[in-house]
């Protein structure tokens, strides 16, 4: 499975690296091709750089490692190309809270995942994943107890979810399904299954994750 990672910031570069280290065919893209090329060179492992449209066209799955507002714009712009592809969404819809932290920008009771899933073109297959840990914790290789750390995912599409679970495994994490799209808020910032929410900064093992569910 070829994976396009759109966005090469703290999150995108880490996800691309972990996938590439696991033997996944990865192409990266950014708003500037030169930025994507620099990221690909830094990552190594035969990661390629393309323009956004070309990266999507060459991939089976697309990870939008971009700010929520940018992701919605890209989904609208490349709607035709996304049909039939697995769209992987790690986004959190947050903004500065005026006190040095962040606050949710979501409507009351609606997650970023639910909003984005509703905006996808017909035929696109949505999975919330790779955002259930903050970017720096994507460098982790073990929990405090030495076990494989969990990355949660959420989807209504069983086969797409299974494909993303395999990508999570190849990136060195243990996949655990939190539920369908309606459960995506649980693995977003402030959710009970996110380190900035109910997990108080902790990485959890599969056993712990299943107990939390």
C-alpha cells in the first residue's frame, strides 16, 4: 500500500518516518515542493516528494497531517482524486485559548472527525488515526512498562480500518479500535483516550487500552 503524507511538520514528518522505517511505500507533499523534498531527504528510506495532487494520485491511502482548516480546504480541492482512497485524519480542531494553551473550535458535541468525515466525497473511506498521540510521543517505542504503545483509530469502514491498523503496526505501534466515527472525539485532544485528555500524558499498552474502552 502506497501512502501519501500531506504535511511535513512535526506530525507529518514523524508519521512518514515511522511508516517508512516499517517498510511502507511513502510519498510526502507540502504546500511547497521544496519543503517536501527537504523532508524526504531528511527521512530517507526511499521516501519520495511530490506536489500534493500528484502525491494523492499515486497513493492508496492519504494522511492529512495538516491543520484542520487546511485539511478541509484540501479535501474540497482534491475531492475527485480522493474518491476510492482511504483518507486518514489525525487532525484536531483547536486554536489558542488566550492563556497560552489551546481550546476546541468544534461545535458543541461534534468532533473534528465527524465534521471531516461528513465533508469527504462519495467513495472516500474515512479513518481517524495517527492523531491519538501528540507529535513528540510518536517518537516513542515503548510504554513506561516496556510494552508496545497503542495508537487508537476510529472508522465506520471495517476494511479501511483494518488497512490502517496494519499501517499502525508497521509504524511500530499497537492498533486498537476506539469505535466508529462517532467515537473519534475520544481520541482527539481533550478526549478521554488522548494523552492531553483523560490519559494524563501516559502511553498505554493494548491491555490497558482495552480496559479503557
